């Protein structure tokens, strides 16, 4: 039987990341085949893939929580990583983070030769990106800072490198405004923590070349991420907007005295949250439609759901409501520290990811483009 499109994509990914000149497999990721992010199913040979160099060296610009987590992931995938951050104590904090997170990252797929020892650090940003094949920027969310920083990175980075921003809210059209080569810049927004959560939202700006988007999608997929292509720029991208929509209703229900903070968390994590950890909402509605599937759901059950949309709340986040939520969360935490809760979360996420990997993608997701 002929392999499905997704199987051919994965085969190309593996072939593109085999050892080269003694390097670990993941340390040379450059794919020759990848589906068009426009949503077409057919495969196309893309001569434009030669625009960007194979990735051997990754630069991390900004080593706060997100940057440190990204550094851990790239190191575990067998890359040489050079990180830079001007903050006092940044190197020590970064190395401590990598050491603490290494076991979790390695559990998800450390490549032969991967090691925290392949991490270099410098406070000189231009030096950090001078020989990078891929840059992951994680600076604070200030537009004026991002614009200048990207222009500087663009000026100092080899022309064949891709420059990605982890920005959670600023669009690439804004960030790339002063770049001389904006066509190789894009958003590669992770979900926290990047060394565990696979999702990466990929979206270009008005000056980003389509080839850059294709190459970034290929690269992220080849290193164990789950990239999705956003075809339009939106503040907050997609996943954070979905979170915001859900939490707005949670806050509304607390404000109205429908339930307390702990019960609202349980309503999500022990109900739809469990299902969402396995399948997305639209595919779950396909199951909810029974034998008639999603068409039956849309025809008979969706009107009830849309009726609820009119009743959803828009709470006013008053100081009193903030205090109610803070008190409720601290009561729910029951003396456990943020680090303790994060460790518990990450341990459960690792087990869930292992189950998902063993079970295969729901709904034949392997046959879809990223």
C-alpha cells in the first residue's frame, strides 16, 4: 500500500536529519519535501528550499523562562546552541534551568550526542548570532525593543539563516519593519514550556517570504514540535486567544457566584480539558454527532451551542474580583510552591505525551499539513 502523505513527510524529515559529517541526527535538519502551508494536500518539489541553510547551530536571544526552555529543547535535539542575554546573572540562571529541565527534555527524545555541554553563552548579541543557522528570539514584549533588536539581529546573522520570534502578542509585520532582509523573519510562538509542549504557531509578516514559512514549518516538525501555520496575523496569535476566550467565561462564572475558583478549575481539567488533551474541539464534536458525525452535529446540536454564545459573559475585572481569584488560587494550591506545582504539571504532561505518541495521531493527523 502506498504511504500516506504524512508518512512521506516524516520519511523526508528523518532523511533530512540523519548524521552528516559525524554530527548527531537532529543537528542537520533541512527537508526537501513539505506540503504547502496553504492547505493543499498534494506534495510539491520546492527548489526554494535552498534559500536557507541546513541547521547546525541555533542562537537563543533572550534567556528568560521561554528562552531557557527553548535552549533546553534545541540542546536535547542535538544542536550546538549559543545563547545571549544582557541581564545580570543570566548565564547562571540559564544553565541552572537547563540542568533542571534536562531529564524531561531527554525523555521526549534526546538525540545521540546531545548534551548541556554544547551550550555556549555570551553577552554580545552579535557574536551569538554570527554563525547561527536559526535564531529564536525571546526578548521582552515591547514593540520598540523588538523592532530595533530584530534589525540588529538581521544585520549580524548570516543571510541564509531564519530569524524567528517567540513573541506572544506582537505581529511580525511590526517586528520586521526595520530589517534589511525581512523576508527571512517570522513568528515561531511556542506554548510554555517549549521543551515539553509541542505546539508552535508559525506566522509571517507582510514581508516574509513563503519559503521561509515552509522551511520553518519543516524545521520545527523535524525537531519534535507540532507546528501550525497561521494564515493571518492576529494579536495574541491563536492558542492564547482560545485561552483568553475560555478564561473570560471562567472569570464571569466566578464573578456571578456560580462556582468558586477550585470548582472552575475542576470543571475544565476534569471535564473538557481531559478530552482536549486527546483531540481538538471540532474533532470531538464529530464524535458528539454519533453515527452522523460532524454533519449531524452541525444540523441538530450546533444551534443549541450557538444559543449559549448569546449568554456568555464579559466580566469587569474589579480589584475585588482579582482578590477573589487570588485567594481562591492560593487556597487551591494549599501551600504547594509554584515550583512544586510546575513539577507536578510537567510530570503529568510527559506521561500524556507518551500515551499520545504510543497511540498515534487522532483523526489521521499525520496526513495533514502542519
